[in-house]
C-alpha cells in the first residue's frame, strides 16, 4: 500500500484539520477526535467519556435529532471511546458533505443539555454496564483485575466506568463541566478523507467550525503508576461453570519504543491456531477451552492480558504451571516464527488501509497519539524489531513480578 498523503492546517480557534484526498469514489468521511478518554475523568465520576459518546447523539443546540438529517443525506455514523480519546465519524456521499460539517460542528458548539436527554442516555449506559459487566458470565473479570493491576493511574477503571453508581449519580452540572472542559476545538482534530479538495475542506471548516470559541481546557495531572515489583493475585467466586484465569502485565506506552515489541509478543502468543498458546494449552495439553493474549495499547504505560477459560476438571495450579513454562520458552524465539508474525502484521496493515473510513480513523487516532504520520510509519516499528530485542522484551514483560492474576472461580469450588 502506498503512503497515505495528507495536508494539515489550523483554524484560529485551535482546531487542527487533516485532509486526505481520494477521488476514486464519490464518498467523504468526516472524523472528529477529541483528546479525552477515561483517563481524564475524576475518580469519583468515572464513565463520563463513554457517557458522552451517547450524549453526542442526543441532539445539539440547533439540531434536535442527529441521525435523521444524516440518513436523509445517505450517510451513516458511529463512535468509540477508549482510555485516551473519543472518536466520532460520519461517512456520506461527497455531494452531501456539508451536512456532516453542519451536524458535527453544532454538537461541538453545544449539546442539548436537558435533564430528559441526560436521563435517557444514563439509562442506556447503565443497561450496557449491566449487560457487559454484571449480567454476563465472566463479564466483570477485567473490571476487577484492573483495580488489582493499577494502584494509582486512571487505567484502573474501564471506559464504561469504575462503578455503575457514578453514572447513576451523574448530574447535569457535572456533565456540562466535563463537556466544556474537554469538548473544544482546541482539544480536537478534524479529519476529512475522500472525495474532497483541500480548498473545499478549508472553506467548509472555516464556515462551520471557525465560529466555535476556544475553551479553557481541564488540566491533565495524571499520576504515574509506580513499578510493580512483586506478583499480585486475587480470587473471586461467581456463578460460572468453569474456572478462568486472567493475567495482566505492565508494558510501555504507545509513544515509547518498547511498546512495539510488547505488542508483537501478544501476536506471537495467540495469533491464529498455529500460535503457541493455542497449540500448547488447547491442542497438546488440553488444559483450556479458550485462551487469548492481547495488548491494551495506551498513551501511558498500559498492559497486555492473557485470558483463559479452563477445561473441565483442570485446576488453576495446573494451568499456571504450564503457562509459566510456555512463557519461559517464548523468551527463546526462533527467527522463522517472528518472520511469520511480522508478515501477518504487514498484510493486516495493508488491508486495513484499503477503505477511506479506515484511513480517516487511522489518521485521527495517530494524531491523537501525537503524530498523524504514524499511520504510515508505525508498521516499520514492528518490522524492524530484531529477534534479540523481542527476547529481552519478553523476559522483562512476562516476568512473574510484573504480573497480576485474577482467579475467577465457580461458586461450587468454595
């Protein structure tokens, strides 16, 4: 895949605009990323970043319904929130692009801050919290483990919040304060990708976003998570059929060169049926019914997770012993294995950039990380990692003293 080219300009109110032209099809994606996520929340008022992902579709100052005019213009939209950012995107025919500017700028200006709208969206989020974490088997595992693994940093709670009571108690004043402290042109980047020219993008950006005033942003005084020096563990009992074991390991943040080998290790462990975790624990030793490893890539030092549901009759001690041996063996990687994973990552990177939507989102997320050109250069950070560096990274990250474990046990095992 060739390089993703883009142009950059700024409005006087601080809004950064990235423009990627692709006139191959009559389609435009307008993406707005706000540099606010779960890590920016008050520890007593968590879940607000995710709540706003819902509130932003509940009407704004001049537009009572967001979806109706967009659907009439033949467009669609979505959003996502994580620990570090909140991202909104609209895809529509290029001859209807001004509809997207109108919609997105109005909700950056001001939402419909009514008690009715807040109550509706709170109910939606509370129900989502219950379905995903409280009423789902094994659903609260990472909710519990985060608080064991992180002691001071806001990554100790997920984007949906630390406790359902925080959303239940959210007031209109608290919601307004969060909006005006983070949802601002000087805390956002607008990405325009597809069948739009730079001159058109500049004119429409000035017309619709230019009048929105700069805002005084909330300060970021994030506590630094101290190094973990000894293994941690916790055991809970729930109404589940089989034990599960969840492990978290600290890794560097995404702007640290050490992040890339850490992320690559998770692919080496669990990418596909040929992976070490699957072949050893599922096929060979038949200790687990499912197992996966993945990276929670984050701006600040984050974590990788190893999640496993044990097979019938298997005890956590058996699994721990087999996994410990496997993780030691990972520290002696072979060149051919690393090449296979790098090839898979490179292929995925190429395929991911084939759509305009993915390019727009990729530019937005890369910019929120600090450099929009990461959409082009990040892949090289994976491909150039030598095997010896991967081995050393595995030794440090997968050390028992860097691990927090949650034993998720059936009630009948008490």
